[in-house]
């Protein structure tokens, strides 16, 4: 039995993987925004050497919600909730419209 490991497509760094997966453009943009915010939160936790329970206290959410952030469960969050969490880390969120 052989496993197919041929690379068929690579999304450019500035691209949107969600569009490449077939999501409608508007939905793909929302998913990318959520994913980018979750990546920022995960990087902050790692850089701060925080346990999930400590991050939960600082972000004012439950520990299972922190786990959902780390595991990229975008469907469990609104953009507003993620922006609020990022701001609690001391970072500012800016949106560029083009």
C-alpha cells in the first residue's frame, strides 16, 4: 500500500488558505482573520511561557477555551472575542482595508 504524498498546490505566504480550500471569498477572509488572531495569541502564550490555566486567567476565559485557541478551532470564536483577547495581551489590533 502506498501513500500519495505529491504536493499539488502551495498557498503563497500572502495568500488565503481558506480560499484555496474552496470557501467563498467573504467567508475565507473571516476565517483568515480569526486564524491570524489565534496565531498571535498562541505566540504570545509561548513567548510568555504561560500554562493554559495562567493564560486563561489573563484572557478572562476558561482553560478549555485557551485549548481551543491553541488548536485553531476557529468555529468556536467570533472575531470580536479574539480581538478582545489580543488586546488583553497588551497588543493592539489594526485592520487594513484594501
